[in-house]
């Protein structure tokens, strides 16, 4: 967790996950960031939960197969940090 910027460990759901949220300056900015995250996820074949509401963006990452966190989750979170 120490290598990530602004992520928290969300344990309120049935599966622990990495969580991060943003407030972007506009709807267009939120959509652009959503699309960048989607491209990273596709390239890494690891697909997070991404929620968008106007200028708000939230991401939750976990490995579905193990119902928890793996190196893949931290790798994707670091990649997202590099573009935000």
C-alpha cells in the first residue's frame, strides 16, 4: 500500500479491495480518465469496478478468482497512479 498514492483498503464489501476516488473538473475530464483506466485494464487483462457520476470517479480493484488482493491489483493501481 505504501507504494500507492491515495488508495485505501476497502473492507466494507464482501471482498477486500483497493479503492480510490477522484473529483474531476468536468464531465469530459471524468470520461477521459475513465477511458484511460479502461485502456490500462484491458492491456493488463485485469478489469476493475469503475463508477462514474458526472465529475466523480471511483475505482475498486480486486482479483475475482481469489476473492481478494494479488500482485495484479497493485500493479493496476500503480499504473492508474501513473496516469492520474
